[in-house]
């Protein structure tokens, strides 16, 4: 290109653009600084200075567990104790029917629930009340064919007081007893274990309607012994190494006594 065009003065012309820009002129392009996003608060671990960047591993951040307790009279406070699905409940029900392992507390340690305390107890209450009435009708019908069906509502009242009173007070008593003796039990775990121990009585109640006393006593003794063994073997983990055999004997007798009470009152 002709040199005369390159030296042409264009500053006095509005809107004019130079045809040629000299190569030795410095570029006026602007480069934005690289952003270094930082997370607060300062990273003081190990005596380091500065702040944590977003490139820090997420695993290094420890999340504090949320406190879900909103008061005794708030339903949301108890939702964490019903955070179980069908598979977990069935697995725990099956474990309660095989009392020889004694590892129930290890299975529920991370997530004890109150399903047994509430729903299994309620199921057992209605089952023994209804089947108890039906069993009484069969026994009366056997001796007097003219007997008519009648439902005794007092069976429901007695069943509710007996089952819920037992499942709440007995674990609570053992909790304070073992705590006094130097152990560190969990009340929720105790309620969970004792609640699931009642599931075998729901199954045996169906056999107790058979109007033969020998069969009834055989069923209730086997059922009571199995449930009592389940409670005793699992409770043994809290008294291991201590001379507290009397605690285990008391738990066994109380659970067997509940079985005999069910037989004597509802299936007499």
C-alpha cells in the first residue's frame, strides 16, 4: 500500500476509521482477571491462611446432623422413629421370630423405630380382643349348643390397658435399672425390641381359638418361651461381663407372664 495513505491525518474527520493501524502500536484489548471464588469462613485447619476455594473436596466438609425434635406434643418430632420401609419391618419381624441369635440391637442400632411399640401393640390388642370373644363363644357353644354370639367390649379395654401398659412401663423400668447399674442403654431401642417381641403373640392367637385346653397351653407356653428368649438374649448384651443374671431372669419371667395372662384372661 502507498505510504502516503498510511500517513494521512484523519483525526479531524468525524466517523473516519484509519485504513491501516501501525503494527508497533500496543494492543488495547482488556483481559478479565480469573475469578477465584472463595467459601467462607476462613480455612484455619492446619494453621493455613486464606479461604477455602470451591475446588476443595466436598468430603472434607462435615455436616452436622439436624435436630428434628420439636417438642413432646409435636408430631414431627416422632417422624424420625417411623422412617422405615416394608423390607426393614419384615426383616425385623422375622428376626423376632428367631430368638436364638440375640443380635437384634445391632440391626436397629443405626435406625431404631417405634413401629412395634405402636402398630404391633395395636394389632395384638385388637386380635386378642376379637379372637378372645370368638374363643369364648366356641367354648360355650361346645357345652351348650343353644348359646348365641355376644361380643364383650371389656376385652378391648383390658387388652388396651394390659398391652400398652406392659410395652411402655416394662422397657422404661429396665432402662432406668440398667442405667442405675452403670450401663448405657437406649430407651428407643428398648421400646423397639420389646415392641417386636409381641409379634409372635399375634400369630399364636389364631391357634388359641382351638377349643382344646391342652393345645392352647402348649401353644402359649412355646410362644411365651420364644418371646421371652428373644428379649433375654438381646438384653444380655447390656449386662455382659456383669453379675446381673437376676435382670435377665426378671425379663424372662415378665415376658412369660404376659403370655400366661393372655391365655388366662382372653382364652380361658
